[in-house]
């Protein structure tokens, strides 16, 4: 065990904590350190060796918690998805109580999700890995998308008439959001989100 408490700084400025196993706090610490590294070096430029060094733990301990870089990123992605989902559900409840229109609600969702740049980078990194070299990633990514579809579909039931294809609406909005994130990475964000949302939500009612 490395006897360094949380918050202890080594000579090279890293924050360390005790190296133990079956410790949720250490697992969360690893995730937070990985996010810091990826924000500095990018997803592709961050290795498990760098993560272990930044956490002051052995690679054996790191592999105990995360068997591969993809598994680590998947769990970070799921953690982010859960956090964003919780935030959005809270926003939706508030907006619905305030009587906001579908367009106003979708605009706030787009702003919130497209603003999470690192989450977006990790998400598309995983999609690329799933398409090119790691098909095992497809199933968890599929479940992430299904969760988004479900949230949006359920949230818009009160706006859309019974005859409307709510599933198609949900998928259209998620597809638009994916496209917005990609365009933002490419610095093609020279059109306001509101104009895009106005087109996407035309005819929703409210």
C-alpha cells in the first residue's frame, strides 16, 4: 500500500491516495485523474501508464479496476451519461412546470450536452474504436443511445399528438445533437443553435 492520503502532493505535483483494492473512492479518483489527463492531452494522447503515474498507483492496481483503456473510458462515459441524464431530467421537470415550449426545452438540452466537450470527444473516440477495432464496445454504446431515446421520447409525450411518431422524433433529435457536437469540434459552429432547434421542433406544438 502507498501511504499517501488524498490531497497529498508529491514532488512532481501529483495528487495521490492510498493504493487499495475494492475501494470506490480510489476508483472515482482514477476516473477524475483520467479526465484531467484527457482534458490536457486528448483521449488518444492519454495512456494507462500515464494514468497510473498520475494516480501514484501501480499498473497492476489500475488493471484491477479497469482491464483496458476502453473499459476505463466506457465507465467515464457512463458516469458522464448518468450525470448529464440526471441534470437534464431536473431541467425538464423545471421547464415543464414553468410551461416552456418544446423549442425552448430542446435548446437548453442542446446547449447543455454540446457544451460538454470532453464527454463528446470520449463518446466519438469510443464509436471510432467500436467501428474499427473493438466490436465489444457496440453493445454498451447501443444502450447509451437507447437511454437517450427513452428520455426524450417520454419527455415529449405531452407535446406530441398521439398519432405522431415519437420514436422517430427522439432519434432525429439525438442525430442532430451528434451532428452539432461534430461540427463544433470542426469549428463549424457559425450558425446559432436556436435556428437549428427551430427547424427540428417545427410543428411540435406548444
